[in-house]
């Protein structure tokens, strides 16, 4: 049985967007460092984290635009 989620407040959306952007750049730096030391598995993990945070940030941005 699926329950519908409550919409997030604008303040929560903004905090989530900022958190996702910060996490994206941290994953980018760690991915570059792992590439430099030839740690392919960890670099692949950071690329996956970057993809997920980019999608989350895009979703937050869309929700913020829709509310205005």
C-alpha cells in the first residue's frame, strides 16, 4: 500500500538543493583524486554519487520553480 508523500516546504527544498550541490562537488573532487591514483572502482562510485546528486538537485530546482 503506497502512501502519498507530503510536499516539501520551500525552505526544505532550498536546503536539499544546497546539500546536493555541495555533495556533487565533493564527489567530483574525490573522483578526480581517485582517478589520479588509479582507483577505478572508487572513481566509478563517485561518478554514481555525482549522477544521483545531479538528479536530486534537478528535482529540487524544478519543485522550487513550480512553487513560484
